[in-house]
C-alpha cells in the first residue's frame, strides 16, 4: 500500500505571513494538529500544534508570524512511498504527521490517524487473503504478464503494491483472495518468474 492511497487530499494550509493566532484558530476549527505553509502554491514550511504551544505564552503573540516558528525543511514523503516506510519515519522521529510532496508541490498530508486506519484495513485483508511477492522487470508490461499468469493459475488479484526499483527490477506484492498458492507458485516458477515470498 502506498502513501498516495491513504493520504488526506482535503488540505487546510496557511501563508507564512499569517499570525500564529490565525494558525491556532484554523487548527481548532478543523480539529487538526498540522498545517502545511504555502507561498504561491509552493510548500515552504510545516507548523504543528506543538510549535504553537511553545509561543502561546509570548506577550506579543499577535506579532509572531507563522514563518517565525514553522519548520522550514520538514520531513516529507511522496505519494509513491510505501505506507510502512511512512510509519517508520513517523515513529522514529516522534511526529504526528508529514506533508506529502511531489517536487515542491504539496500533494497531501499523512497523519498517524491515516496510518492506523490503513493498518487496520491491511490486517483485515491479511485474515481473508493470500500474498505473493514477485521480482519483476520494472514496467507495466511485466506486471500485466505476471498478472495474467496468476489469473490463469486460479488467483484472483485484490491489489498490487510496488517496492523500490533496483537495477531495472522491483518487487511486486500481489494481494489475492484466499487461495492455495502452491499451484500458482509452481506455474510462475515454471515460466521463469522469481518468487520472493508467499503468505498463504
């Protein structure tokens, strides 16, 4: 599963020139704890409720701008990042969420809540499905060909996730309706496919 499949795309943003009081009101209104900071549609920072708490006692609160307290180079992921990798980053850096970017353009936001929902969904799938991991050439033709072999061998594909590409190849994780994988694996191996792992 990829970040782009679970990220929030209805994003509340703020300008770096706005006051932190306005940022706080936006967070309270939308019941969120993070705000991407955009300047002319380009992401320039990230501000969290934790950042705001650190300045709440300042005597000149109305004079403090978002740009004064925002994180200017926040940790980010892309829509193609694996959900597991996003979860690892959030856990290791002890943060509640991250912006999802393509270049310097904001594509979405992923939060701990999004990840928990995704893992609950994935756990549900694990109980009623099988998984087959293949190493394929990187490209739609190889994916289409392998998918056809799996279908002809009796597998019904629920979804496919992609791993990182290396040397023109990449792992593909096929989630199938619960099935005996042995005949599918035998067929794939007979046709020269590299089977990385299976979960029956």
